C-alpha cells in the first residue's frame, strides 16, 4: 500500500490542491456573507436589539431552504447559475459556486446559534452603557460568542470538506473526483482506502485545532 501511495503521490497532491482551491473560495464567501446574514437573523429576532419580523423570517427561510436541499441536488439545480457566473458547469472553479452557496447557509446558521447563546443581560448592560447597535454586535455579542463561533465554524468547515469531496461526482475535480475515477471505477479499493485515511487525518486535524482554539478562548474569558 505504501508503494501505491508513492506511485500516486503527485496525483493525490494535485487532487488535494483542487479540493483546497474549491474550499478556499467557498470558505471566504461563506464566512463573510454567512456572518453578516447570521448577525442579521439574530438581531432582527423578537426581543433583540433591532427586531424586524419581515427580514428575520425572509433570511431564516432562505437559509432553511438552502440547507434542506440535498447538496448534490442543489449543485445540479444551480448548474445554469454556475454556467452563467463562471462560463462552464464543470471544473474546480464551477464547483465553487454551489459550495459557496451552501457555505453561506451553514455559516449563517452557526453564527445565529452562537449569538443566541449570549446572555440577554449582557446586551441589556451594553444598552444601559449607551452602546450603539453595531458596538453591541462587535464588542459584546461577537466577543462573548467567540468560543461557540469557533466550534460552529469548525463543524461547518468539516461539512464543506464532505461537500467538496461529493462534487467529484459532478466532475468538479478534487480528491472526490480522483477517488471515483482512479479508485472506484478502476476497482482500486486500496487507493480509495488511502484517500479515506488522508481525509480522516485532515478532518481530525481541523477538529482538534478548532477544539483547542475554542478551549483557549474559554479560558481567556474566565
């Protein structure tokens, strides 16, 4: 199996780089817009700092619908959109489009969940001190929820890794595409096993790092 790994090392690295390229685009877009949407959903909820039923329900509905559609079906549905944005429906760049959309929904939901854990007393104290709404969000809500945000974002990143791998079925390239065409289609199950081990190592590394950062932030709060 070691020889098999060495023989395919260059191709595995190339596939991993394609996977990381798709992930990087999706993560940047997902974190930026997901954070904004998550904050908006939270602060526009009832009894929060800027309640707005219309905006809250609309954004919540969009996030829920996006997350409820099986990812492969979502990617297929978005093929016309993908072709319009990047000029083609397949390939690494094209795969980033559906990944970015599901990424925004994931980060938005995890942001909302983390912010809702902030004690209402903290928000009331901030308001009593005369803090503006944007100051309450940045210096109180986000600061108090950092640990939960890290854990939630870690879970989101791991989910996106799974989605990125699944994009190989649709010809987006990456490690999933490599596993299917060089492993499964050629009955090379040893190669598939090697790829699975690599993915497990990557996921575990991200989870351990996320847990470490969250615990460190928890200790700093205390």
